[in-house]
C-alpha cells in the first residue's frame, strides 16, 4: 500500500506515479468505498479529473474508451494523463475502457496503460473466459491490472451498442466460474445500469449484486453509472462495488457550460474563455461523484 500519501507528504507536494488498478482497489476493499473511474476525451476533461482528485484527495481512475482513442489518439491520451499524474499528489490509474480485442489491449500495454479492460461479454461464456484469460496472462507479468465483463450492459457507448433484447444480467454462478478461471482483478457486472442517458430511473438488482459478490469475493465494477441515484450508488458500494464508471454526467456538465458561455458571449473568439469554465463545471461534477463513492479523502 505504498502509494498512499500521508498528510505530510501531501503538504510537501510529493507527486505520485501512475499505479495499477489492483493497488487502488485493494485499499478500496479495506476502506469499503469505491474509486471513481472517469472517461476522458480531451485535455480539458483530463485536467478536470486531475484537479478534482487533487482537491478531494481521492485516488482516481482516468480511463479512455475506443472513441476517445480514435478522437484524440493513443499517444496523446497517454501523454495527457501522465502529465496530469505528475502534477498532482494522489494515485492515478490509466485504464483502457472496453477493450474489444487482444490487439487493442496489447497496444495499450505497450503505450503504458496501468490497467486494461477486455470486454468479451459479446461472446459465449467459454470464449469470454478464454479471451480474458489470454489478456491476464500477458498483462499480469507486466504489473498491469485486468478488468473483465460478464453480462451485457444496455445502451450505447462510442461504437458499442446493446439494445434491450441483447442486454442480459450477470449470472452469479457464471461469474464465480469466470473469476476463478480468468484471474481478473475486477469484474464489470450487468445489474440494471445502462450506458448513455436514462429515459427513466434505473432499477438495480441488488439481490443479484449481493449474490455475485458472495460467490466471487472480487472487486465489482458498475458501468453506466451516470444518472443512477446517489442512494442506489451508495448501496451498490456497500455490496461490493469498488469501481464506478462515469462518462455521460461529465459530458453533460461540460457541454451545458459550453452552451451557456456561447449564449452569454456569442462574439467570443477565444476558445479558452469557453472551455475554461466548462472544465471547471466538469471538475465540480466529478468532485461531487467522488464524495458519493466515498473515495474523497482516501489518498
């Protein structure tokens, strides 16, 4: 647990290197809280996440999806997150979100990601286990954590779309086998959340979540958590969720402020005067989530 800072370290301004997901999740298990995992797409969002983590003294996962890597470029994302980690004094994980195949994961590993997700949820159980185990066998010797997924989460994230007929909840007994045979560090589960904007209030299957936790005894991950009521998140955390993914809520806060600034100053030609306030709005949204997850003050 050497990455945890003391009050004296924090005051002295000791910078923390990128760490693995396993490291921050071990501490989250001990403390009974969840670490916030926030998606980034550009410099302002990376800065917002880093500033929020520093202000809240919270460990943080900065993650990039396929869409982010396509938009900004793999090397840009890595450089931005490394620069952010070097400028703050809390543990930062650089995580690949929804890696779709072994080749994409290998590119992330070569680039310096400290955690990767291999999403084999579209495959039958046997194939999902095989694909995920292959990634674990490559990543583990490098000290890189691996997140797997079992069950399909409804909604759209970048180019991945799962409709209501394709979505299905995680089976607890299958989860037990999946974890035992793959050796993953964390498991993303489908228990009623969805990617994107909710059309109604999400209803989480807490009994299922509790059973999965009892059988796997592993840190669980909640995807599609934007828009989920705070009390539902807190209950999920109490049942073993240790990583909570947020993307849409950041986008909404950021873009709402962009629209407000453009409406207020339609003649503005300096993008910094628009994007600066948007960055601050995203930062405050992230800080709020960190308090809900219980990770504020844990670094």
